[in-house]
C-alpha cells in the first residue's frame, strides 16, 4: 500500500454507497490539495475500497492528524 501525505488545508471527500444486491459497501474518496499541498508540489488523488461486512470482523479507515 502506498501512503500519501495529506496537508493542512487539503479537503477530503468520502462517499459510502451500499450495493443492495450484494450487501457490500463501496467507499470512494478524493483528496484535493490546499495551499500547503500545492506548495509541496503534490497533486490531487483518489481511491476506492470495497468492503464485505460478512467476511470481516473489523474494518477501519484511519486518518492521522499531525501538528505542523
């Protein structure tokens, strides 16, 4: 897995949708850069994750906040 840095001022949009036919969740996210992210030369990025709650005992998406 590749970790990407999120800078102060970046915006994160996360959309969860449930596929009623399979019972699986889909999470799609987009990160748009704020002033600090742009100054660091970073571009926007996005991703997605499909989650089947019947086969997992734990599920976690973590964002780590750091003081700059």
